């Protein structure tokens, strides 16, 4: 089982639709200071269920939404989608009835001043 794709829109410094494809195995995030490396890790934590804004370097959930810049308008929504690939080899006999080989899409959205919602494979949970 591994994360195969991360998609962010309006999350922290990622104002535009941004997708990162990850291969099975070890992946690294490199870049200069201020390029958003920490925000990528925080996006993964948030979509996987982190509820403490302080652990995401924010004072509240509204701080996760892109707040605007000189050249880009602020957003009213932040959205992170995580694709998880499950291969046949990772599904053991004991958990076969709960986990199927294939892919799972987990999505979390937060609307300004409203709260967040989750979707798994397109269905709200």
C-alpha cells in the first residue's frame, strides 16, 4: 500500500491546482526555503485526519485556505485529495474481506467559516 498521488487546491501556499505523483518506494521532497515543502507534508497529515490546526502551523482551520497574494486572489475553499494504491501482495488472507486491491481516493475540503468534509471514493463520510 502506498500514496500514489497528492492533489492540492487552495491549501496554504498552493493557490492553483497542484498534483504530485509518487512512486512506490522512497520519495523525497526537495526545494529552497519557502517553496512549500512543509505544506506538502501538512496536506498529507490534514487529509488523513489531523484535527489540530496548531500541528499544521495554523491558528485555525481558516488559515489552511490560501489567503491571497499580490498577484492572486484569496480562495474560499481548500481541498486536498490523496490517492492510495493497494497491490494484491499487501492484502493478506486475514483482512481480504475488508481490503480489496485497487485504489482509494480520500478527499478533505474546508470552506471558509464553515468546516470541513471528507469523501472516500467520491462518497461523503
